């Protein structure tokens, strides 16, 4: 595996940490969804790096990455639809106001 994979893993760790920080600290629902997408992209980067530069190069990491991209697209579509519905009902996209099921 060597040192050639280290920059990819470092970049993926930085991206994941930025996404985790955004998901845990931001109050806007859209920013939280974007942060989750950033974390999923960091995972994709790891999958591709290990797939191409690992001890046994294969297509499995790339296939899992494609599945991850489709799941991320579905998550974004459903998440944005839920946020739009919440914004229409409550007038805010602040996730701290969404702590109860009642109006």
C-alpha cells in the first residue's frame, strides 16, 4: 500500500472532519444535508483509493462507490423534500426547532 495512498486518505479524513463539524454544529437543515453529502464523498474517495491503490486492485470499491452515490442522491432528494415541507408548515429551516412531533 505504501505512501502513494496517503494523500488520498488524508484528503478524505479532512473532508470527513469538515462534514462532521458542519453536521454537528450548524442549525440550518440545508447545511446539515450538504455536510452529510461531504462525509459521503469522503467515504467515496476512500473506496476508490483502496480500490485502485490497495494491495489487491479490483472494481469492488468503485462499485460500492456507485451504490453510495445513488444512496446519497436519494437521501438528498428526500431530505430536501422534507425540509421544504417543514419550511412551509413552520416557516423555518432551523433544525433546533424540530425537536417535537406536535405543531
